C-alpha cells in the first residue's frame, strides 16, 4: 500500500509559512551543504520550472508520483504565474472554494480529502507527497504515515503551523532518520507507530 508522506520545511518554532501564507523560500536556508543531498534524495520535490536550472531535466522521481496541496499552498505558485509547479507528478489540489482548475494538468478535488487519500493509497504506484499546507495536513493527519521535516535554523515567531487548526490529540511517531548539516538545516524523518 502506498504511504502518505508529509515532506515540508519548518522553522524551529513550528511554522511552514508566514502569517500571510507567502512563499517561505526567501527566509528558508536554500544554499549550503544540505542542498545537494536533498536534491539527490528527494528530486521529486523540486518544481518542474526549476529543474532545468538545477540540471535535473532528466532526473526520475525517486519516492513519489503524486503530490497533494491545499488551496493556500497552491496559490503561492499561482501568484507567480505558475499553474502547475509539479508537472512531473500527478498533482491534486484540494479546495471547496475554487470552482475550476487553472491548469488542465492539475486535478481539483472538492470532496472529502480523507476519502480521496484512502482511495489513492489503494491504487498502484509510488508514495504520495503532501507538500502543504497546514490546514490540509491537519485534515489528513490520521492518514499521514511518514513525516519528513526539513528543520530550518530560523525562529519566525508567528505564521502558519505544521498542522494548522488541528485538534489536540497526541500521536506517537518513531524517529527513523536524522541528518544534520553545517548550514544549520536538519532533516528529521518520523514514521507513525
């Protein structure tokens, strides 16, 4: 069965975006000794439009063949004119307020995210990547099998948390891998018990 992996960058104090849900790239550490190992391990997460600049045009997906986004995360790219940042993956956007997809290669899902993910997990294929945002992650929390946090050496003070709007319900994960870099970035992998 396919796994749902929430792979996301996060500040030390638990935020994945600023309070206005703007692109966090300007304040996350993008350069450093963590960059190349992340490209090698997770080529799937690099946007299609950036892959040629990184010499990744012909790099195959390693872990994922499907990406999930909430409307807020998806609209970060739309504000920059990017209608599908992940053309190398099956791309689903969850929204009850959008009426149609701005791109024919992006599937708009207006129904129950949990039921959709359960159906995706039953299908053949590689794992499923939840790339954001916090509200969708909160909705799908019970379905998340693996959590990979690219912990950034930044304290933001406020913003959109990893699980935005989730109810208090502690769940135990096992720390299965840790990689830390001189850049201050640490990559923490947790598997649900």
